[in-house]
């Protein structure tokens, strides 16, 4: 008897509930994408791609052991900036 109830519940899930969930996700995505029409002009435009200048604080105002405003220790600088270019020992 329990097998019949399980298969009946799975059949209802496959035929009614799963397709309804798929359609609801599609409708939510469609509404979210279509909402750009109603945004103000400056918000509906794509994000700018030109570089902006970042203001940096003088090194004297940073805590000891830190080299940037992000709080990165100087020992981790090579992970962010990469290895220095070797211009003298070129092949």
C-alpha cells in the first residue's frame, strides 16, 4: 500500500508540481529582466567600463605592517601584484 502512495505522490509531483515550479522560475526571471524598462534612464544603462581614479591615503597614515587601505600585509603583496618582471636576466 505504501508503494502505491509513493508512486502516486511522485506522479502528481512530476505531472503538476515540477512543471509549475519551472514555469514560476521562468516568470520570475522574465519579470526581473523586464523590470529594466521601468527604471530611470541612468539605472537602466549598463555599468561604465572606463577606469576611475582611486584616492589613496598617504603611507604614513596606515597602520604599521600594512601597505594598502585594504589591510593587506606586505608579505602577501606578491599574491596580489604578481612576481616582478625580470628585465636583466632575459633569455
